[in-house]
């Protein structure tokens, strides 16, 4: 499978962001891309740096204008496209939602972000209701995609459940970066931890992983923090965690990466983690904490 990753620096001009993405998707299609993965909330700036009820006006229904745009683009290019949108489900009820379009433009399915962070400059609990669709792979013409979103990527349970339900690849649209107040060594530890945990999901489940992050600086409109410098570093890893491609930390990037989708079968034969799981002894995982 040829997978395109698009790491982009966004501005407040949503039409321009979308147009630049469209050009890159079309270019990737001419290079043979079958699957295109976009970053988290790619339509605009990362608005969760501040709590502002008026920003809820950015949300839109699904189906809606954005889904119509990317549906048409999928049909035009013949690519499966993984998008990330601010979903307006009902008045006052919103989700951080990944929508997948099949190569004929049809909506293959959606995933609502399950784990919602609440940290300085990442005030997502103010905007997003936790997902209620579970960890269900999305079936496309290319196979079953285990689509998760950003904060989900830190949770091995989410990756495992996707794998147990037949996902053939794990995909993470992402928006994460450096806090200016952290020293350089701490910033690098965080970035490396982010990379390591996702490569570990590849190893533990014998599946390729595609992670696509934002890049560039976005100021905090409230002035409460110094804003976020998104660290890019989008990557594609094989089922043993091996890097197939890695993007820079400080610039936009687009790449078409070939993944051997048959390799997972052989890797799982060498490392039969699923065979040796002690499912009779894992009941504690459903508890918040074991006192």
C-alpha cells in the first residue's frame, strides 16, 4: 500500500489551508498514493489553546461542507482519505471526529476521539465530548483502518482493541508540540516519548503505524501562554516499529511511503504476542486503579 502523509503549517485562513491540502493530495495521487492521512483538525488553527464558547461556531455537521469537499476529492483522486474534523452533533454537543472517505468518495466511516486531554493550551474537554463509537476499525477498499486521534496514541489499550477487532494498520492524526516554558532537554524527551509509544504499538500488535502531526508555531490568542510550536516529526513505522519514513521537526512535509501490508502476518508468526496473551488474568484492566 502506498500511503501519503501531509504535515502542514496552518493559518487562520481555512480556505487556504484546505486548498493547500487539496493540491498536496492531488500531487500524492499522481505519485501513486492509495491512502492519504491528514493531521488533526486540519481545517484551521488549533483553537483549543483557549476556552472560548464562540469558537464552537467552527464546528460543522457530518455530513456538511467539509465532508462534501473531501468526499469529492477522494472520488476525483481515487484515494482513501483520512480527515479530522470538529463535529457539531447537536447544539452544544461537539466531537473531535475522524472521517474516512473511500476511493469512490463514499463515507467509509467515522471515529470520535475517545481520550480527551485537558492541559494548559490543550483545553479539549471544554469543546469535545468523549467519543461513543468505541474502538472500531473502519472498513475501506484498502482494508480495515484502525483510526485513532492524538491523545488516543498514548493508550496501549486503544491500539490493542483496534488490533483485536481486525485493524490492519493504526493511524493517528495528531496535533502536539512544545511548550515554550519547557527547557530544550525536556521538550526533546517529550517528543521522543511520543515517537516511542507509537512505535511500541506497532511492535506489540504487529501492525504498521502512520502518525501525522501539525508543524509550525501557533500563538495563544488569550496570551495566557506563549503558544505552541508543533513538532512535526510525522512518521510511518512497520510492524516491528522500524522507521519507513520520518518527517522533519520544523517544516512542512509531504511523502508517499510504501508499506508491505503482508509483512504483519510474518511478524506475528515470529512474535506471537496475540497467541500468548493471558486473557484469563487481565480482568484488572477494566478497573480505574487496583488498590
